[in-house]
């Protein structure tokens, strides 16, 4: 009998304490304003543009805006955390949550400026629009990386711990994602070399996520043998060599094939295709595949002296 796993509570004890504290602070401010000024909104009694000093009421107004925004932001964080924990289809990246939090504070600051300073909405929106255009141009690369990070996480192109493959200088590099932030990905390849790639540049690559397919990398190498050797006997031996590699090495698993690729200068070129874990470098895995093939051929009694060449 299988018991249904218990669902984690929507609020943790830490969340419950923080939300209770924020709600209490907002209620205290509203009750204080109601008692002394017959309103629960501080901006109804504070007009800084008209010459009001930054007295207690002004400080209360700023505090009310700040704690109200903080409460909304914390509710958003709790909802997003619950969705990511319980949903297998929807994932909201942290960077998107941070962006929405910034927009919440910007909106509250804009609202406070309009209410507390009695500023005209049209002129304020026009000024903020101009500033936004200037800032967007100045930080266009940062914004591009920010949006790329959100796209990478939302579409699950890569997550921390995933093994991925991407093209770099006409070479397929296999690496593990060890960090993913707003600007860049940090990768550790199979040769223990750390690589840092900007998010916008990473999205321009042709990406293979091996972790999304069971951590299986499909690779191939070639071995060149004399055409005087009986190819009908060579193929089963090469298949057995790859099967033994699957059995003896934990990094190798899955289907494998040995085929004749073509004829080159009187020699047969055999293609060995196999599957292995992406953590092993392609150079090492090809070496192991060819080494196993040669040992099996020698054990089968084939004389390979001066009649073979291998090509990795």
C-alpha cells in the first residue's frame, strides 16, 4: 500500500512570522493615522510640495509605502516558491521574481511621488519614460543578459547541475552547469576547465541538454583496418568490444553500433558509435572505445601489425 506524500505547508514558520510582523506594522500605521487624522492613508495628510516639513507625518508616509511594498513582495515570494515546489509543469525563475519585485517598488515609489508631492501624472510619466530610454540604452547588454537568464530558466535550457553540450570554435564542448546568475553561466567541462559565458551569448549557441535525456551523450569514433581482413568477422568482434565496455565501465551504457563507413586507400574505415555519461571527455571515451576494439581484435587472432591505423 502506497501512502500519498504529505504536501508541505504553504507558509513555513519563518514565512508566517515575517508576514505576521509586516501585517502588524501596516495595521499599526493605519490605526495610528485613523486615530490622529481620521484616515488610514498617510498621503491624504502629507503634501511635501506645499512646504510641509519632513516631520512625523512625512516619516509615517514613507514608512507606510515601504512596508506596504515589502509585504506585497514577500507574498509574491511565498506564492512563487509554492508554485515551483508543487508544480511539475510551471517553473518561475528567481530572476523573473526579482524583476517583478523591482517593478513593485518602482510602482510604489512613483505612486508615492505623485501623492506626496502633488506632481502631475502626465509630466512625471513623460520624464520617467525618457529616463527609462536612456537607462535602457546605457545598460542594454546587462538587460540583454538579464532577459536571457530568465529565458534560460523558464524554458529550462539549463539548470544548475545539468550536463550540456554546446559548440565552441567548431568543437562540441561538454560541461556541467555549476552556477547561473543574472549575467552569466559558469560551466565546468569534462577536463575540469571552468568556463564563464554570458547568458545572451549562450542562447546563440546550439545547445544539447544531456541531463534532460538521462545524462546520455551519443558519441562516435573511427578505426581504420586493412580491407584484406574479413569484414564480416570484424563487425561482430567490434560489437562485442563495445558491449564489454558497457559492462566493464560505469560511464558507458545504452545502445552501441559498429558499421563500415567507407573505403579509404584500400583500407576499411569502421565507425564505432556508443553512449556514455557526459562527464567523461570525448577524447577519453574515444580512447577507451578504440582500445577495447584493438584488444578484442588481437584476442580473436587478427594480426594488425602494419595494417592498421586509428583515427580519433
